[in-house]
């Protein structure tokens, strides 16, 4: 039934030859993933790139040994079967998603890749009653467990403590420049700059729906403006701040969210309930900004609080006074 509905085979229905072919294709995929990580890291983190190159070579060696086993048992023709053809087989995350998340995330993904393969083969070996298949799957589980240990040894060989610390510092700096700094600028602009128009509209009209529309327009407009401004201000080549598209998207999104945070309460029909909730949201946003500045930008907390919370409170008060006037 599963095969008829999804077009995917159950692992339990695969023959030993197909399991071996699946392992060969999985090893080939993993080697290509490691080489892609190495290529993407080579410019900024050459030692980590060398570690991934070495791991790709290890995967190539395992694939060749599996091919030799297949040739001895079943001949030279290997069935075409890949992980997406088998229901329940472990998946690999797209490399273009993982590589954007930084060096630590790529390292963690490499360790997860080996654990996934080891755990899957181990469970599959325990679930079969065929002795030959059980031995084959057990051998594959042991091989994948050895891969994880080898990854740790390869990483240690290519990354001494000083080199790893230097790369970690560089990765943290890149993360701050590409994501934290643009996101913080957007959140500050969205949270603070929209305060005056939203609360001025609220106290001038007393109409929650009209206030929400003003807040929505201000938030979306500010998000678009800030996003394009950030993307156009620096291509990242000289400054090393990363992709302008990524920075623009982060800035624009956080700007819009910063404004919508205290606009959304005005979907509540009761004016004072919506207003008090919006004011509470504003102070949560301002404290969050102060915390991010302290955590990632190393700004003393008292200074961040003074700059953001007090400044935001002044803008909030100005919007209320304008609305009442």
C-alpha cells in the first residue's frame, strides 16, 4: 500500500543488494556534501575546510569498499536506488540552508550526519530476521560509527586549539555583522520609529481598527525602506559584512516585526485594553533590544537601557501627546 501511494519502497522490502546499493549512494552523497562545505569555508576558514576535505576522502574510501563488496557478491551493475526512494530513510538537509548558519552549525551538521547513518543502520539491523542482511546492516552501522570517531580525529588533526579558537572568533564576528547587527538596527527602527505614529493615531482617533491600519502601513513601509537601504549601503566585499541580500532581508524583516509588535494589539476592539497591551509590548521590545546590545554588541547593560528604553519611552510619550493635542 505504501509503495502504491507514495512510490517509495519500505526499507524492510529491500534486498541485500539494494541495501548495499543504497549505502553506496548515501556515501557518495555525503562525500559531495563534505566537499561543498569545504568549498564554502575555504576562503574564511581554511583549516576547517581541510578537515571537511579529509572527511570527504574518508567517505570516498568507504564507498569504494562497498562497491568492491557489491562486485564480489552481485556483479558490477549497481541498482539505482537513493535515499529519497526509501520511506523512513534518513534525510540530509539542503547544503545551502546549513552553510548560511555559520561554522558551528556546519560542524554540528557533520556530526549529525554520521550519527543519523549509524543509528539508522543499527535499528535496521535489529529489525531484520535474515542473518545475512542483519550482518550486512550491522557492518554498515559499525562503519558509520567509525566515521563519527574519525571525524573527531580529523577535526582535531586539522584544528589545534588556537586555530579553532581563532576560527570560532571569526565565525562569531561574521554572524554578528551579517545577522545580529542588521537585525538589531531593524528591530530598533521598527520598534522606536513607529511608536509616535501608532500612538498618535490611537489617541487622536480612539479607533482601534484605524490605529491598526496606521501601524500596519508604518511597519510594512519601514521594513521595505530599511531592507533596501541596508542592501544598497554595502555590498559586503570590503567590509566583510556578508551578502547584502541577506542583510537587507534580515533588516527589513526585523523592522516590520518591530512595528507590528505594538500594532497587532489594536486588533482588540476595546481601546484601553489594546493600548495597555501595546504599551506592555513596547517595553518588552525595548528591553529585548537592550539585552541584544549587551549580549552581542558588548554594550554595557546600563548604557543600552538608557539609550533604548529611555529613548523609546520619550518617543512613546511624544506620540501620545501629539495624539491628545
